[in-house]
């Protein structure tokens, strides 16, 4: 069994963990992620829901229609406002900045690149996609 990875919000009110390898490690350039982060993209780990666990606190949630056309639910700390993770039917989308050690993140691709800002530099070595692989 692998060691759990932990993360949480800036004020410590919300804590979570996951175990195992993420299904995907990516930078999302969609407008929703730009709005959520206040920047050019969101760095995200997609992990199976069965491997994700809320350890402490109760995050606030909001639902929106993603660029995929599906409804996604995003979780954030109601006290400090930190974006934490999102939910799909069988996966959790962890915001890498909320990890205790985000230095381990190694993105493999950029997605929704058609929405990328012209001033954003994307690593040319990463695979590029116009949507989320597997249309999750």
C-alpha cells in the first residue's frame, strides 16, 4: 500500500488525503479554471474517488457546467477561500496548490488549450489537448 498524500486549505480548517498514483496530472486552461485560480490555468491531479478521503472539516461547494458540458462540483474552504478539489462521478480533481508538498507534481499535458491566454507560456514538451482526455 502506498503512503497517503495530504493537502488542505491555507487556514487549516479543511484537510484531505489520497493514496496511489493519480490517473492524470495536467494543467487546465479552461476559463472556469482561470476564474477559480485568478491565473492562467489550474494544475490538477485526477484521482479515483475511492482513493480520496476528507480528513477534517466541511468544505463549501458550488456546481457549474464545465466546458465539457457536464456539471462539476468544486470544493473550497468557506473560511479562507482556498480552492481545494472538484468532484466528478468517479474521480476527484485535486488542486495541486492545496497539496502539502506541491513540488512532487509533474504535469503530463495541457488541456483546453484553445482557452489559454496569449501571455501564458506552456511547456512545449507537454501533450496539448482541446478537452479533457476521455471526455470525463
